[in-house]
C-alpha cells in the first residue's frame, strides 16, 4: 500500500531513494523513439489510451502536461465495476491496477509518442507489481490496449527496448486488452496538482514532471487544471 503520509519526509525520501520511484527521471536524455508508430492524423480527433504505472497520481501528473493530450482521468482497470473503489483496490484482491485514461488528439501526438513518455519518465517499467515504495498488483505496470493497433505498437516497442537493453532489467509491463475503465474518486483527480507540498508528491512525482520538461521540451505544457 502507499506509504502513509504520517511518516516524515526524511524517512519517506530514504525509502523512495532506495527503491526508486522512476527509472529515468534523473536522465536528461529520453529513451529511443519507437521504430513502429502511427503517423499524425491529418485532422483533429480524439483517441483514448489507458496506462498503469504505479500510483495514478504521478502518472496523471505526467500525461496531463503533454501537448496534444486533451483530458486525463485517474481510475481503475483490470477488475470489475463492483470492486472499483479505492478501499477495495488497496486490498490487492480485485485485479485492478491504478490507471490513467488519456484522451489525446492524434493530429497533435501519436500513440507511440505517448508510449515513449510512459516508458521514459512516467514510471519504472522493469519493476514487477510495484513502483518504488508502493507494493502490490494494483501498482503493476500495464498497457490496456483499446484495439489491435495499440497492441501491435506497444508490443513492438517493448521488444525494441528490451533488445537494445535500454533498461538494466527486462521490461515487466503487461500488454492486455482494455475490458473496462472505472473513474476513481474525485479526490484522486489532479491530486498532485492540488497537493504540491505532499511529501509523496515531492519525492516521487515532482521529479517525473521535471524529467518530462527536460526530456520532452517540445511536448511539455504547463498544466493549470480545468481540462
């Protein structure tokens, strides 16, 4: 479960530094772009991607600051609607992963570019059933694909990165069909934005935002809320 906020910032920072909140946040160079990707659409539209990369606060904080992303929503995927509540999901018995639904304009950004950001700065894709201090299947790394094209691109990119040994360990990200996305409770929406001084946000999520700004300056937007 997510580390309790009653712990001191010092103790939390030590735990996070030892276990790692994100693998590439300290790097100034993003991982290679996918060899296989969709082309930018000729007209504006809306497409949806769903990613799970540990605590959904940080995953949302990254994607809502990406140019071409129209809306992000925190929620749960992988289990049933009847068990899609935070209290149930944190029992690690529901099959859900904390996830973020990303609605994007395919004329502004490609699915492959979203994948690159997901693997570069949003989380550590080599950690299995955890992210940093958060342990359990609800914090697993997963791509919930909406169609065969998303499945093909995600699978190909993972293979590309593993073959190039971009990470020190094999990628543990699951690529599974999207069977449902269930919106999380209101207080989880834009949590990092509304709680910038929270120790968890400062230690685990703020570095991801800074890494996005450094590694993808052409795609970074200063999110103020209200999308």
